[in-house]
C-alpha cells in the first residue's frame, strides 16, 4: 500500500520515508486515533464541574447518554452536543442549582441557548425510549444498582420547551 501512495505522489516520497512519517505522526498522537465518544465528553464535562466519579449527577449524565445512543438524537447531533444536553437534563433531574455553568460554556463552546433543540428533543425521546423499548432493560438494570446511585429510578423529565429550563 505504501507503494501505491508513493506512486500517487509521483514517487516524491519512497516507501521508507512514508513509513517513517506514519510512525512519527502516530507517536505524536500517542496512537489515539479514535473519535471521542459521547461518554468521553460526559467525563470531560464532569471533570470541569468537579464531580466525583460516584456522584449522582455524573451517574445521571452517563445514564442519559447511554439511553441517547438508542434514539435518533444520536444520529442528529454531535457527541459533544449530546453530552452537553445530557449534562443539562441530568443536572435538572437531580436539581443541581446551576444547570449550565460558565466553565462548561468555555469548555464546550456551546451557549445555554445553543443546547435548546437537542435538549428538548433528548428529553422527549428519552421518555419514549424508556417507555417503549423493552430491549433497554439492561441499561436501566445497570443504572438501578447502588454503585450507580440508582439513577434509573429518577426518570427523566419531559421538557415541553427550553423555556422550562431557562425559568429554572
């Protein structure tokens, strides 16, 4: 394959140079080539908020993010947006006094208003997914454990509009 790339580059680079360059790039990247997942973003946002690994908010954020994977929200929005919206819905569920902080806005580059459509859609779809898809029993079962703070028992509020959150 390196021969093909060399050929396509009009033999400007030989195979050894291509292999050396590839190795150099991979080492600089620390061999991290995967796209970040929604969970990666959730964990990052939890760090910004200073949440403990076993906190109610973090467990709810992870639970909502996992449920989102089973809905069309996952296809319509970026993982970073889904994680941000899962953060908003989770913090609303556990009644954290500040749903979206300035630190989160700086970390994500999303304003609270940017999250409006995805948050209301995520809230509505989560309710549908949880009530109509029995195949998701494993996700709920996993989050009914004490080690995950029993967050599956909380339920996700259906937000009729983003105004409900802004009034909060």
